[in-house]
């Protein structure tokens, strides 16, 4: 896809990480993180898609890269569901492209920061029917998770790594914790980890993500 940045590994590809940026950012936002992780993951391709630019209601209608419109902030995020579903379909298309290129779906990971994390949680647990290697949910929330929700049956073995800053004033830790609690309630093997940070990514966090991926990719 022409709006997607691809970071190829130094050796033949046998794993992929599809990584979605946050609201107002772009596909280059996590390129330094992907480059750092590839120093340990020599056979992993990083796929960095670009969100479309569109008006965002909570920002006064200002147009910016956004995976979906956010209509209101409280009591929980009110979002444009149709735009979220379109973004989920884009992610599914990327997963299928990686699978069709020869990567085993059990070695394809979805990662996302903030709004991007909400998209990958929705896609992995509620929309993608096939296997995945795991999900990285950074400083994010799950606007489509709710009480009584049932995930796709084969997701009960899907590892999800939830990472959040204790000083995050953009996506409060309570929102991230609610998503994690929902995963645990459904029997998903999720892990919660906090860092003394705001709405950002720290080098320590990148190291932990690298270790988590290495443990699952061998």
C-alpha cells in the first residue's frame, strides 16, 4: 500500500509487526522505534501504515491524521464507529498481505500507540478471525470493549502486552486498565506494565517490548 512505510529486515523475513501511530502523528512516528527493535529482530519486517487526514471533532474540527473521529472525551471516548471499522479493515488487509508474502500469521504482531492501539485491540480481538502472534497496546484504551463482550473464540491464547504511563493525562491509566481488565475477564493472557511517564514512549519501554517480542519469536 502506497501510504505504508515498510522497514525490511537485514535477513529473510519470517515475522512482521504492523504498528499504528497515534492521533495527529504519521507513519514515520515509530520508525526510530522499529529501527531500534530490528537491532534484535533481524528477520522481522515492520509495517507502518498512515492514517487518513480528516476533521477531528474534539479538536474543533481541525483536520489531522486520525484512525477515527473522536466525538467526545467523557465519560468514555465517543467515536465514529464506521471510521474505526474502516481502519480495522485496513489493518486486516495489511495482515493478509504479510500472510500472502509468506509470513506465518502466528508470527504477525499488531502494535499501536494511543488511538492506533484502540484500532489494533478492536481488530485483533473482535474482527480478525485467524491466528496472530500477539498485540502490543501502548498508552491506549478500548472504546469497543464493554461489559458482556465476547471475543473471537480463538483469541483466548493471544498474548496482549499493555503498557501505560502512570502520568498519562491524554489517555488516563484507568482507561488502559479497563481494557486490560476486560481482556483478563475473557481469559486472554494479557500483561499490564506501568512506567513513570506521560503520553509517550521511553527507551526502557522499547527494551521491554524487544524482550517480549524476542521471547515469542525465538
